[in-house]
C-alpha cells in the first residue's frame, strides 16, 4: 500500500508528465502533435478558470508558458474531475468555434480517460475528496481583523474621540420628533396617495439613510449648537422654503439656512476630517428634508413630472440652492484623491477566486485536528463560502445578494437556478428593464449543489425570521454591515488585505482589462453588471496610468524598422569647352 501511495501524482503537472512518458513509450513512431494539442487544451482553454491570464497572442510566450506550468504544479490531481466543465466555461468566455471546442475537448478527454484507467486514480481522487469532507484546513493564523484593527486611512477620528458619535440617541428622540421622522420616512416611500410629491418612491433602505442622516444633523444641533431636545424638529435643519408670502424669492432667509448648513459642513471637515463624499451625503439628505417640509408650496404638477422624469420642486428656492451646493461639492468629490490606501484593500481577481476555494474547504464538518465542529460554525462557513462563490460567478452589487429571495428574485426552473430582477430590484433597473422587461441571469451549474445543501441543511440552523436566501446568525436579514464584515474579516485573515464587496466589481473589470480581453467580452461584462461601458472605464477600471499605457509602449517597442529607399543619384553633367576661346 505504501508503494501505491508513493506513486500517486499530487498535481496536474505530475499527472501530465506520467502521461507524457507513457504516450511516448507506446507511440515511438508517432509525432508529438497530440501532446502539443493537449498542452494547448490546458494552457489556453482550461487554466484561465484557475486564474491564468488569457494568452495575448496565437503562440504562448516563454513567460506565459512558465506561468502555466507553475500553476499546474499547484492544482491538485483531484481537480481533474472538473476540467471538462471549466474548459466549457472558458470556451464560452472566449466565444470559441465549434471545431475548436471539439478538437481540444477530445484531447483533454483522452488525458482524463487515461488517468481514470490507472490503478492510483480511485485513491487519488475519491479518497482525497472523502478526506477533504472530513477535515477542515487550519483556520487560525497570526492575522485577525478584530485584534490587528488595520487602518486604511490616516484619519485620527476613532471610537475613543468625544465627537465620534454625535447622532441623537434613541432616548433623546422625544415623541413629537419621532412622529415627524416617521412621517418623513413614509413621505419618501409611499407608492401612491401623495399627489404633491414630485419624485418616485424611494426604497426603504434609501429613505432610511436620509432619516439616519437627519438624526445626525439634529444631534449636531443639540450638542454643538446648544438647541434643547424639546425644540428639535426637522424645520430646525431647513427653517425656510426661501419664498415670501407673496411667492417671491426671500434671499435673507435663504442665506440664514445656508449659513447653518455651511457651518455644519465646515465642522465635518475640520473636526472630523470628513471627505467631500460625506459632505455630499449630508446635503443630499437635507434636500430630502426640504422636499418633505415644503412639497405643498410647489405649484408644479407632480404626476406629470414623475412620468416625464423631469426635475421637481424647481420653484422652491431653498431646494434649488441646496442642489447647487450639491453640484459644487461634487466637483470636489471628483478632484479629491481617495482617502483610503487602496494598496491595503486591493485583491487581484485570481487571489479573490483563491479565497473562495479556500472558504469552500473550510466548510468541512471536522476541524483540522479531527474534532466535530459546531453546526452553527459549519453553517456560518457555508454561508460565507457561498457568498464568495456567488460574487465570483455574478459580480453584481451587494444588494443583489442581500435581497436574494427564492420565488421572487431567485428561481429554480427545470433544475437550473436563475436570478431575475425587475426594474425596482437593482440600481440601474429603470435603464435596463424598460416596458416591464426583466433582467435574467442563469447561474453557473457549479453552484447548484451548494444552493440545495444550504437551503435544506444549513440555513434552517439559524432559524431565519424572513424569506431571504442569506441570513444573520441571529435570524435577521443580512444587511450591508454584516456582509461587509464577512468580506473584511475573511479576506484579511487569508490575504492581509481589507477587501470589500464593492471592490469585487473593480477587481474583475481591472483583471480583464489587464488580460487584454476583447471589446466584445468587456461589453458583455458591462451588460451583465448593468452599466454602460463608459461607466466601466470611468469607475471600475482601477488600472494605474502606467498599466493603461503599457500595451501601447510594448507595441511601439515591438515594431520593426523599415528599409530606406535607394538614394537618388543625379547623372554627371558634361561641361563643353568648345566655344571657350582660351581653350
């Protein structure tokens, strides 16, 4: 038995070398074309699934070959059972012709069949899988987010500072103010019944963000402007509409409101080191408050404006003044460098995929030392791994995962899983789902077994009090903070980087751009992620300036010099001296 174990190849590269020796021994007179085609089947059409960059030319360079062999040395032999599935996915991504698919699938299939006929195959694959199911890799290392508390910005504000939390506490919100905040929330979210509102209804999470910002502003008024709790109201934030009783513009009262708001923004900058983005969010919430307070003063027809997608409340001076302030701040948002150190957060796409594979291994029911793990710990590992896998298969906004719900946005039809979105289910729905159309995404088959096991075995352990696909450990719906913590803690433990869900989209776009993906692939990715190619380039392409111009520089250096034309030789001019007297 020991001899058998010692002969088992541990990686795809070792299995290829054994196959190479056997093929050449049996086919002494045959050409090695089959082996060359097999290598192409691996290097060009299978390994990109494991993170190998797509080859740039028709023939692999020495650097690309070296990277391919190094990757094959790292891929365990039991991964060979997934090779044909992964090859099909690469074929689809590269839009390969039918003849190309047939040729390289045939050579890869021959290699797999040869391995399956060897005496060591059952031990190498089946026993390895069984052992992986029983044992979990070591999950503790020297990195811990809660212990290390890594910083990605240089801001000095922290939970120990006296002005870290300045929002109103629940016990400080008196009944009258709470009633006003409830009406403010209802005004923003009511689908019908408010003829004077000139905007479409907001999602509850977006409307609640404005309510939360209003509580922060009221807390600032109380703690730093000396306004007693019993005098606090939303009208203290935007005291005037900017209209006189006769309906004319009241410049003095507009100035009074704007002075207070500018004092708050100055406090944010100087006392808290806030970014322009933070200022922008505060002013956006003040616009929402002004609409709530003064919507009845507007003479415009709301339903016509909503239907025509025109800007409402244009006859309310204070709203227009706040909008101009938004535009001014937006200029600074675009001009101000990022506050966070991106080098402490960034993960390349192949590394992110590696994180997902490692998290799947951590779903085992036994610990590294062989002890049974608590069911809740296994279920938590399972959920985190599934979140990473879903993001790698469909790099959408985190809202999509948080709001997954079987029978509403997640469907199983004829054994296949689909995500289906109406216009209100994602940020750019109004642009991508017109006339009642739906956004339908068929998910990868590799996810199906995980979906079934999660729904039937692990999700019920948390006793969820809702119908969403993912859940908190306490049974509540998964929110933005919880999802961010899952990403932050696991990515930091595995890589030392503070990766976030939003950066998933940046990572895949940047990876494909650096890999030289064709325009048709980038256009399809933009369609999948529900934004324009212009947005793809402006927001999600995180290549450095030097990386963006590198292909052009390489192309310039690779150009060959031409041949100069032959010089023009003028014929010799004969000078005649026949008429020269001296001659």
